[in-house]
C-alpha cells in the first residue's frame, strides 16, 4: 500500500503586506525585492497563529477528501514555529478538529518539513501501521524573523497547508531525504536559554539568521540532483512528470533548477509572488492552490522537492 493524497486545504492570514508596505518601515524597495526574489507580497498573522491556521487548512482538506476528523489515525505538523514548546501544533490540531482517534506530533525539518512528513506518513502506511494521515506544513515565521535584518525578513511569510492521505495501490512512488547538520549555521535561529541553575553562559536566543548566498548555491546544486535521483529510482525521466512543486524560496532558484533539469517553467507553478517563502508550508499551500485550480488530474505524476535549514533536503514522486 502507498500513501495517496485525496484532499488538500490551506489558510493564509488575512493581513496582506506588500513590498511597498515594507519600504515604509525599512530601507528596502519593491524593485529590489521583486527583482531579487520574485516576491510581491506576503500574508502575516495579526490574529491568527500556527495552530489556528492549521485547523482551518485541516478542515478544508478533510472536506475536500470527504472524510470525518474521527477517521484520521495520524496527524503530523511540519513546523519550526509551533506556538508552544508543548503542546505540539499537531495536538492542538487534533483537539481543534476533533480527531479523537489520531496520534499527533510535530516534525521539524525546516523548509523540507512537509516532504519529510509526507515520507513519514508513507512509511507508516506502507508498513500497515496506519491507513490514513493528515499531514500539514505551517509556519508563523513573522514571529521569529529579525525585523531589523532587511536581507531576511522581507523574504518570508506566514501560512498553513494540509493534505489528507489514504492507503491506496497508487500514490507515493519514490522518495529521498537527506540532512547535513554540519552546515546548520547557514540558516539558524537559537531557541530560549537554558535556565537550569547549573548552566552558565548559555547562548542568547537569536532570531533567524541566514547566509543567503550559501543557501542559494546549496539549493541550485542540490535540488536538481535530488529530483534526478528520485526519478532514477522510479525508472522515469523529467519528461514523465506533469507538475514540479518546488519549495518557494526565490524565483531565481526555481528558474535555475528548471534550466538545469531542462524542464519548462510552465510545469513549475509559483505561489511565492503572493506568499513569500513559507518554509514548511510552502509546498502544501502551493499544492492546494494547484489542486483548487484544477491543474491536477488523476494519474498525473507530481514531484515535490524541498530544501532548507538543518541543512535538509528531500524529494517525493507521486501519482495524483
Ligand atoms: O527556504 C530556504 C531559505 N532561504 C533561501 O532560499 C534564500 C536563498 N538566497 C537568496 O534568495 C538570495 O541570496 C537573497 C534574496 C537572500 C539575497 O540576494 P542576493 O542577490 O544574494 O543579494 P545580496 O545578499 O548579495 O545583497 C545585495 C545587496 C547588498 O547591498 P551591497 O552590499 O551590495 O551594497 C545588500 O545589503 O542588496 C542589499 N540588500 C537589500 N537592499 C534592499 C539586502 N537586502 C535588501 C533589501 N532591500 N531587502
């Protein structure tokens, strides 16, 4: 049995912040942001939080899948910006939608989180442990950005995406996922200090810090190789793939990946223009947009590929 996506949903915060809005509060411009990244605007939470966005996305995905919350056996939320250390965002989703029969936990693999979570659900379903799952990617990145660092804060947004997954003969065909912890410093945010009385001189918490150029070159070299590896595993070529759902970090990264793989940009839908980089939420939000636009038909071959903090990266090939 494989994990097959049978429903999707998403939620973006009501407050839209354009590049011009940002230019009013920091030294930046619409021209710089658009030309370097392709981002025009992003949604930032005012009243929402990670769990509340997840709950809205989950309800929509369950409706799309025509499933009741009580039927769900596993909930995974991919996030690095859960509202609390505990309870997890996944447990809050469980309570919020009434998925009383599910086990729920969060998974932190930064921007690769949704792909890793999907692959985790596949492992549980393939082994027969669970028959279905609700997999989400959600971030309130605005909470952990350094709003004095124009080089990073303009890039990110807030949002949540969800997918309902069910055991099926078709679905996930192949995947790979990797980490390189030795390069963790390239994209990092240090959490709260240890207040244990025996610890002295613990590191101060920091907002997200990123070496943009390092991440950029890591992405443009790693993503095409990862996609090619997964296609090789399935004895397929890029021509066999109908849609490439690539992590939405920068339009120039997507263009470079498409060029290296010799694929048409028409096969690489974009949401970063109106969302910015949503980290773990970027792929599921894009998936829901593509699904709702009717761009996917049963039997289509879809690639999902993410990369980011950790460093982490992963690719999944599935049949829609
Ligand atoms: O999810 C994965 C996480 N992140 C990524 O994938 C990010 C990958 N990296 C990138 O997308 C790009 O490296 C950035 C968009 C972050 C930066 O683009 P860049 O072309 O590498 O620009 P840069 O960092 O070399 O900065 C060029 C100039 C600098 O000024 P000087 O030193 O040339 O005078 C920056 O200070 O642009 C300046 N700059 C800005 N100017 C206006 C940096 N941020 C801004 C800004 N507005 N927001």
